[in-house]
C-alpha cells in the first residue's frame, strides 16, 4: 500500500506564522507590508482619495480600490528606488579622476599629472597655454626627414630653438648632453606637467647661448628626431591635462548628469514597474466594468 504524501498546510505556530508573513518583504520592491510609516500614510491617503473618486457601493469595488492603492504605493516606491540609483551613480561618477580617465581610456598617467598640478595649486595660464600650442604646431608642421641637424632647427623652427636653449641654460647643460639625456631609451621620465617659470634645477647659474650650442654639431639627426617626437607627445599630453583642469568642474558635472546605474538593476526596476502598471490598469478596468454592470441593474 502506497503511503500518501502529506502536503504542508503552512506554519502552525504563532511564531512560524509571523516569520512566514515576512517572506514577501525580503525585497523592498515586492513587499506586501509597507516599509515605513510614510508608505502606510500614502496608502491610507490613496485609498481615501480613490473612495472619494469612485464612491464604492460593494465590497468588490472596495477590494479593487485597495488593489489600485497598493499598486500606486508600489509604483511610488519603484520611482524612489530608481531616483536613488541614479543619485548613487551620479555621486560615484562625480570624482574628478573620472573626468580625467574619460579622456584617456582610464590611463593613470593623466591622473598622476593632474594630481601634481593640484598639489602645486595649479592655475590656468592662457599665455603659457598659447605658447605651448604654438610650439606644438611648429613641430607638427615639420617633416622630420627634413630636419638634418641643429642648424635646421635654428633656421626654420625659432620657437622650438628658443624653448630648447632656455631649457639648457636653466639646467646648466650643453645642447648635445641635453638631447642625449632626453632621448636615452633607458630614461623613463614619464609624462609630467610642463610648468612655465619653474626651472628643473635649483642651480641659478645659467649657461650662455654660445656655451649651450658649442657642441651642437655632435647631435645626430636621429637623436634630434626622437627628441622632437617625444617633446611633441609630451606637449600634447600636457595641453590635454591643462584643458581638462581648466574645465574640470563643468566636465565633472556633465559626467554626473550622464551617469547611469547598473543596467541589470535598471532592467529589474522596469519589470517591476511594468507589472504594477498592468495590475493597476487591470484593477481599474475591472472596477469600471463592475460599476457599468451595476448601473444597468
């Protein structure tokens, strides 16, 4: 003889019933109990408002109104949850580093340079910015194969020549030694902010121009090409950093405004909203149909 499986009729003790009644509150969006006094008050006010609108005469009408009020409160909860998700995403996106990373594919180099600028209480200098643009434009306009040596730079690239000579005189270093140092493959300086008016050395003694260029004939065209490529790259990065810092507050606000929550969470929110909207529409349709039937009697 086969024993019949006994199906559970649910919790029997008072404690078990209380625990069971809380099962549906594990997720706030689907909670059947109201989460706080504000939600309870909203539900009561909504029921009262719907009763005033529809003036229910039967228990079925009153039940449908309660169902509509429940949907309304849950829809408000969903909207509040969605708003909080966007606020959180905006807050997380509001860090200045996010503005920098957004223009450099997440590279740490711009972040480090921006940090250096911040530590120096950096201020945007429009004249220095324009000088760097002119210097970069002058380098970019050249065909590297035409640059045969320092004489070419002196004769055809005056802005670049002045920049290099000033670097050498400030650092008390000859032109050949400077170019060799800057193009040394093992020398990894990394990108740094090029700050106008700040010397790379504490040595206040400067070389004369004659002392700087006296060994310029020793500079190979290949070394000069490598240096100019490196200088152009660093200038480009430096200008980008300065532009970001100059407009950082506005860009940070733009990123915050465009911040989006996790797509899976948003999708879940939309599913709950759609389900509650359908339930509300269904309950309202049933209520209106019932009132029409009662009016025909």
